[in-house]
């Protein structure tokens, strides 16, 4: 993987922070949604979004943290 410029690192770190905050917001929302049949679909959507965000976070972290074995 090519070395990232300082500007690229800053952009990735900003995106990573934004994703972490969104992930935390979704976690908080899940904790406060009353579980009813009508909210089950909302909960499923939030969990799916959380998983997508978690995957993006991991990919960005991989870009920002150099692979020690490489």
C-alpha cells in the first residue's frame, strides 16, 4: 500500500471520527427504542447500518495504521 500524504491522513481521520460518532449515535438509539412489533423493522435497519459503518471504520483504520508485517 502506498504511503498516505498528511492531507489524505487528515481526511481519513476526519471520516473515521464521523463514522465512529454515527456508530455511537446508532448504538444509543438502539438502547432507547422501545421494542414493539412496529419498531422491529427500525431496529433491524439500525443494526444493518451499524454493521456497514463498523466495516467502513475497520477499512479506514487499516488504511491509517500501517501493516506491521508488510
